[in-house]
């Protein structure tokens, strides 16, 4: 089930005249977390009617940022385990 933010994103994309299939693809398949949907909503509030190319570019940038954050958290967790082994041994 989609979050409220994802539904809001879908409705705003539709209201701006983008094709229904594109709106569903963006909102429900790619921007399906509160974080990504909120970021895209912020973009849409700042830029009133972006071209489809710009919209897709922003979506890819948001997803790239999200992936970088996830990777950073994974590295931090791994480093924490290594530090624990150094301090306490196996």
C-alpha cells in the first residue's frame, strides 16, 4: 500500500499533465518512500512545470542520493563492527 506522500506525488504529477503511466512509474515504482516522494514534491513545488526530461533527471538524482545514504550507513555499520572487534576481540 502506498504512503500518503506517494499518493500525493502521483496526484500532483497527474495535475501537471504528465502521462498517467509516467506518473505511476515515478510515484509507485521509483519514488515509493516518504523520503524520495518528499524530495520530489519539493522539486515540483520549486519548479512549476519541468519538462519530462528534467523530471526524470531529478528522479535519478534523488535515487542516487538515497543510494549514497544507504551505502554510507552500511559502511558505518561495518566500521562499527570492526571497531568493536578491535576493542573487545572476537
